[in-house]
C-alpha cells in the first residue's frame, strides 16, 4: 500500500515537472538501460552508463551542460572507434544528447523549447529520410527486401515466427546458413533460407504498411500542417513504436524516439505525458516480452 502510494506520488511529480527536465531524466535512464547495446560493451558504453547513474542521483549534474557535453564526447568516441560496426541509430542517440547538452543549463521554458524543437526535427527527418530511402531502394516494392530482412536479421526472428509460422528449428537452420555464409562467402553462390508463402505474402503487405506509417510519422512531425495530420502525430508514433520494437527487439531505438516525443508534450497534456511514460516503461521490457510472446504464440 505504501509502495503503491510512493509510486503514485513519483509519477505525479514526473508528469507535473517541466517536460524538458523529465526528458533529461529519461535520457539518463536511457543511457543506463541501453548500456548493453551501446557499441557492444565498448568502454564508451560503460562511461555513458556511469554518467547516466550520476545524473539520476544528482539533480545538479542532470542540468549541467558540462555533464551532457561529457556524455556527448563519450558517444562520439564510441562512434569513431567502432564506426564500421555501429548501427545507424547510434548516431541519432548522439544528436539527441547534443540537443540535451544545448538545452541543459537554460531556464525551464527555454529548455522545454530547445528539446521540443530538436525532438520534432529529429523524429521528422529520421522517418522522412527512412521512408525516402525505402522508396528509392531496389527490391522494396516487390517485397523481396523486407522478406530477406526478416529471414536474415536475427532481430526479426519474432516476425518470422509470428507472421510466417516458422518454428524454432526453421529459425536455427536459417541462423546456421547465415553463419556458414559469413565464414565461407567465397564457397557459396547462393543460399536458400527456410521460409513460407505465408511469410512472403505477409512481408509484402508489411513492407507497404511500414513505408506508409514511416512517411506519415515523418511528415506529421516535420510539417506545420495539415492540422489533422499534426494532431495525430503522437499516436502515429505510438503505432510505430509499440509493435515494431516489441517484435523486432531493437528497443533502444524505440526508447530514444519515445523520449523525443515526450519532449513535445505541454504540461497540461497530462494524459499524453502519462502515455509516453507508460510506453517508455513498456519498451524498456520489450526485449524480454518478445521471446515470451513468441513462445506463447508458436510454442517456440
């Protein structure tokens, strides 16, 4: 009972405080929660997590521009030293941390404006460029790219199971084929992964849905109108984040998108701010819930 009351008070305080300060706090949590994927345990990830803990414990450090500059320097260090194998969303992390650095130390209103503006631009540009890249990519509109991605990339194993009906044995075979191709690419002319017609059709439809949703999210955040589109931008982002980062198991990207979306919620929009906090917590555990969802659905 006491614990429940304490949680309620904490959440109320988190919703009521200036959104910029909460966004900084959530970013510090992000650095700690994603330390296991930041540059594959490069020393930069350890330093970033340590700075995240220090900022959570000290409100003064949380609002210090020098602290955020240190986090940005650590992320840049990791990007430079691991650039051949670094995922592209790590660059988005660095851009957002730079925005936090610029906003920290300002008054509450100025901090809110800086983070809201940068969050909106980063989400808009990220999704618009992603949709444009997909539209220009060969093999996307015939479904072959999405089909191959689901079979090739182990992060999408849950999609192959739920959408294509592949069982644990099929997934293991595909993983072995991928490993063999990586060890001896010169010895293999082609590889036939285990798939199904259901997966071919499902990924074809899914590809168009993803393209439409990404374009909608990007334009709704990037453009000032039409009003009906911008009014729904937060819900379009939820629609993208929740299923994508539950099934694809790349929750770290979903977390940073959620933080940037939260940074644009005015204080009076309490329900929307609470929704973002709930989505943030949900995505934090997405990597654990996805395997359980697969097991419950396909018995894998």
